[in-house]
C-alpha cells in the first residue's frame, strides 16, 4: 500500500492537544488538487519560506532539522524523522508524534489566494507499508475545517499537495499549523522520515508576484498588548469585554470579577526569550473601579505547574501604571521564587492569569463583585531588586503599650480555624473576637482592637500573597500567624517553615518594621489529626528559635490539656475547634500578652515564661560579662566577679508543678578560656538535702542538683548538659538528635566545687571553652538553666517552663556578648551525609573571623573501625567556608560515627550520629495505566519506608510482572535512591496480572509484597487502583 498524506484544517491553537481528539475523528475528505506549474507572472504567489525553518517548529517525539538539499527551485525544506518504538497501528491520531508552528500576523492574509501548497517526500525502511501524516491548520474557537488525503505513489519522490483556501473555516482568524505523523502497520525498530518544503500561497485576487514574507521584530518587552479580548479563556464566572477607554495602543480589556481569565502567551523561540532573564519584573496599566477591592495578576510557567501571584489595589479609577518586581510575586506552591535558581526563570513565563479562585475573604465573608480595565502587560527592565530583610517590631514594645493601656490593634491571620468555621456564631465565638473581649476586660481598656484575617481553605502561601492587601493601608501593632492544616496537604514541613519565614519577612517589609509578629504552632485535631500536623508545629518552633520570634505553642497546649481520647471536647469536627477550643486559643494568647512577667522590668528579664494555661515563649537575649580575673573554684562565691556577673533569679516550676519554689540565683561569666557558672540555692529543709550519687556520669539528677544546658553552635540538635549535685558530683554529656541520645563519652574537663550553709547550698564550676563546638567570635549562644529539689515528690524549676522537659533547645534563651581575642576558626555546623553504605560526603561549615588563614584538620571516626575519613586544609580569613570530607561506611549496622574539627592543636567542634540498621518496608503502590504511541505501559509508584543508611548502593527493588495464569511477562531491578520508586512494566494486553515486589537490603534481608492488577481495555486510560 502506498504512503498516504492526510491534511486536516481545524481550530484552537491555544488548546491542548487532548482537545483535538473529537476534531481529528471526523476528517472531511477533499479532492486532491494537483499543483500545476503556471507560467511566471500568470498567478500571484507568496512564498512562506519561514515555514521551512526548523526553529519555528515545536516538536514532540519528532526530530526536525533543516534539510541539506533544497527543492529544485532552491526553496528550503525540513527534514523530519520518527523512530518506530511499537507495533501495530496507533489507537488514535492523538497518540501520533506531532510538530507545531504558530503563524505570525505577517504570514496571514490567506483569503486573497486560492490555494495553499507545499511538497512532501516520504521515505521508510518498509516502503510497501503506508505512512500517513496529518496537517492541521487551526483557527481559534472553531472545529475542523477540512482534511485532505494525498496518495504518494512512489517513495523518494516529491509529491505536491494543494489545499483550497475556501475549504478552511474561519479563515480570517488563522492561527497555526500542526502535523501529526502516524503509521499503518510497522514493526518495532523501524523508522520513517519526511522532507517537507515549498510552502506557498498561490492564485486568487492578490497582487501578482507578491514579495516574500518579511518579519518585523517583536517588541521584546511586550507580553500582551490587551488590544483584543479574544484569546482570553474564561475559567470561572468572570466576564470580559473591550474596555471603554485605553491607556495606550488600540484598545484595552475590561474584566468583571470574581472569577478567572487566562491567556497563553504567544510562543517565541528561546533565543528571543533568554533576554527576559535580565528584566526585574513586569508592569501593566490598570484602571480600578474605585472600590476597596484588590485585583490579582498571576504569571505561570512550565505548563502551569509554577504559578506566582500579586495583588494590587483598585481604589484609583484613573489609568495608572503598576510595576511589580519579581520578589513581590508570591509562589502558590512548594517552589522557589521567580528568578532564583530552581524557581521559574522569567524566560519560562508562558501564561498570564487575571483573578483568583477566592469568592470569600476575611472571616469567610463573601467578596463583593469588582471590576477593572487592564492594558499593556510588559516586562519591566527596572523594577527594583529585593531589599535586605527587615526585622519585625520588637514584641516588647507591644507589651508595653498593653501595660500602659494605650490603643493597640492586633490582626489574626490564618485559615478556617481563625475564621471560626463550624461555629454556631462565628462573629462572637472565634478566637479573635474572644481575645478582644478578654484583653479589654483584663486591661480595662476599650481601645484594644483585634480583627480577624482568617480565610477558610487558605494556606501560608496565600497569606504571604495577601500581606500587602491586608496590612499595607494601616499596619497593626501585632500580627498572629496560625496556619498548617491546609499546608499539610500540599507541602512538606520544611517548606512550610520556609513559607512562614517568608511571611514574617513580607510583614516586616510591607509595614516597614512597624508590626510585631507572634507565631502560633499548628493545633492538633481529632482522631488521626491529633498526630498528623505535629511536624508542621515543629517547623514553627524551628522558625521561632532561628529568628528569635515570640511564639505560643498551641500544639503543646492542646495536647497537655487533653489527650487523644479527650480532645474531642474541644473540637466541632476533625480539624475545627468548637467554642471551648476557640476560647483555649484566645486565653493562651491573652496569658502570653498579659502574664505576670510582662508587668516587671528586671535588670535581666527571663527569656522563657509560662502560665498555668499556656506553654508560651518570649525569646529574649542576655549579655554575658567577661572577666579578666577568674574566680577560685571553691564554692564560696565571694569573689568580685560574682557581683558583676549575669544574674538570674526568676526560676519557675515546670508546668503542672504546684509546690512553692524556694529562691534560686544563677550567675554566669567568662574569660578567654573558660565559662564560669555559679548557683546559690535556698533550701528550707537542709536536713532532707539529697546527694547520694557519688559516681561521675551517674544519675545525679535524682539528687538535689543544678543543671546547665549549652548550645553554642546554634545547631538545635547539638547541645551539652552539665548536672552537679549538692555533693559536687558531676554528669556531663553531649546530645545530638534528642534528649535520649546522650553521649557520655564527651568529657568537658569541668572543675566543680560545692558548699553548704544553714539554709542554702552553693555550686561553682569552671568549664573549658575548647570542649565545646563553638561559633565564630561574637556569635550568640543559646542556653538553659534548671534546678531540681529532691523532697518527695521531686520538684524541678527552670528559667520559665514551656514544657515538661528541659531538653528543648528550640526554646533556649540567647546568650550574647562573647568576644574572644585569640580564638581559632569557629565551628558553624556539620552534616555527615546520608549515611549510605559505601561512599559518603561529610560537609563542615567553618567561620574564620580573623584576617589570617588557619590550618584545620577534619576527621571522621566510625565505631569499631577508627578513622574512616580525614581532610587537612587551610581556611581563608574573614569568610565562611564549607569543606567536603569523603568517608566510607563499610556496612550499615547500629553504631556511632563521629566528626571532629581541630585547629591549632585543639578541638573547635564536631558532631556525631548513631546509625540505626532497620530493614526497609514497602508501602502500598499507586498504579497508573496509560497508552503512549500505541504502546500500553503500566507505571507503578512504590512507596518505600527507609531507615537511615538503608538506601543507595545497598537497597534494590526487584519486580516481576506475571499474567493471571502464572506466566512471566516482564521483570526488572531498580536501585532505591529515594522514598518513592517508579516501576514501569509493559503488559502485552488487557487482563489480570500480579506484580511481585521485593526489597533487597545488602543482598541479605528481604521484604516482599504482591499487588494484584487488572488492566481494562480502552485507548485512553488514566486510572488509579485495580
């Protein structure tokens, strides 16, 4: 059978290819018109040589290039190649490879001609088999106009093709050309190729001998001139029409909202779009409706996967220009900002969208209809770079306003929890309303205003986008932030923490530092939701600790108030608190703002504080005192340094403790080589003083004791604990990974002395600074102090009590003022890598504050093997450096790996981790079946739960696909390098199959699973499940 060429004329250049299915099914056969060779000058001709440029075509599986040999008349041609990777006919033309060209405005005007002509030459490895291809000429918003079938009688022969212009529907809105290349019956491994050229328009009433098409240079800045409404796709209830006025050009567009409209930008070659990366933002002309509403403009890229939004006011009813730098666009998903490596480059912008999905706003109130005119959306060469981050207003200033009964405005940002969803009377029962009532009653001040900014269904990414809309006009004194439940569905806890940090930065920038921020941790819910959002709450704690921000730990408050079985008393449904739960949130915030400590102004205020109802934190900084005359460690506390030392006297019982706490005073000082700590502990019952433990590193915490927690490096997972009982017996250890992972091998070299009096006991110690992992000189530490009394029941106190455990470095106080004259390189942090079996890379971050380069040695030691990696290098002065140290893990077994950094012969820092050898587990696979290019493929996403070290070279997923009768169909083996493995099988036909899965760990332990599959028949399958 000879090759066949099918050409179809149809519509919708901006539609996705899946929208062309119906149009391609109904092909209208037309007579094949020969392309006669008319004498020169007898007919007008317009040559479309630009159609033969390979760069004009967007391709799928096809290889398109410029052919080396032109036509006989010298016109250029295209070379198109397709490799056949499956058998049999394609199930539908939509499955055929394709190539796409958009017709420029200067290439239109076809109505003045009679015929569109081109020539095609077919060549295959099996010339007796037919090879059709389909040409589609598309016009917006219309169905197929015509099709043409051309028989190629001989291979390797140019065949002329002619299309009557009158057969093209809606010719005045000509859009693009689309070729589909398909096959009749080909065998796997064959290939076909085409040569296409000689594109031209012939005949008709056009002026004879029309000159070749010339192209005018496109405006490089212009994204859309908005002169025409056509091309904007209405996605929701929005309405578009030509505007009554324009800012410039030939016209503008008017849009009525709420709703959304979207337009895909005219496709330009990458070489033209690369210059877009030099622009700093976009600008557009807008004329508002004079209302308080805000419009939304979104730019998208990567086929809609990446979307960024910006909101702008509509208060001005006059035409004005809005310029938006890239950094003010807010990502609407888990991706990086525009122009940042890993985020959308400006050259990748392909779509503009106006409006958003929201029909309700703050407090879930319905949004009023609004409208605006828009014109001339273009790139802005100068829009402004991102300014350096600003700090929010110190929250102590807001607390002072409250204490002095001054007017205070508080805004509560959040989702449906803040909006009061599921409440009988949201306006009165949601926590912003209850908080306002509590503050006014307890302060006797009616000028305190609390307004809600909660929007049901909102995520932190939405809140970031709304900062200008919500806060720009009048900055409140304080903003509380409560998100996380909706974020859980779309982002990781790590990205959620990043989103909250960006939220804080945007608030500080928009309000110019006039607004303080109070973070609220994500609250738990009922049933599974009691545990599901714990990682989101932990992310908020991380942000509070890292940025030194105030926080109310609502997650912990709810869990300490009620367990999983009792929590339902505080919730109306799985996620939304009832009136009682809303009252708990309001009371917790009020207790933080109006706690007893907030009315005092001690010389050194405690950083952490707690009330009976709230685990709240207000992280403050303390400045330590340096001494040039170190004290004698004798326990007497009679040296002059202790009269000038940093003093703490506010120790409180851990939450839940009801005993009265006798006075405790702690003192801190330092010099070039040591940290000095002293305790004076009042004890009305000295006869009961317990000091029975006598062994070093024994359980001295069971006695009357003083405790010091130090986190010099700022790494919240690495900190040190020194505990000294009343007899002077010490326990010192390092923690890396939690309160139950203490390394007692760490010996601090601390010198300790204690004394006893009639009504008190004292402790004095000197701790060598070289025993700690240090930051560079001048960097703050974090710390915590505590005391334990042993009269039964045991009674513990600390600097505030945000929880029932000392071990929470995220809530430690800041200790500032360290300045060492002769310090070596500072240790910032380190990572030992993924702990894979085989080669690993440890990364160490160091800071050299001096101008002189320093020699350092980094070693990695593995328990049972000794040194398994080392690096000696020189660290430049006045900069931070990241070192990479290769090391090998011979086998994943339970043991400790330790990294140490030495400079000038002494240790400056390090980390250690315990490797846990736990077999990997298989999760339930998610199946997707589809057909591509006529070939049935089965994709199975297999979740794999991996322990630390159980991945990389030592974990393999083996799979075997069997037919229901037991015959093997396909098999494979894949290395496991992530927590989700993609298995791609090729079942030959529909039917019932079984997929056997096997995880193999170091060729020893194995975990198996069997998954039944049922593949149904159909040309377009996209199905989850069996």
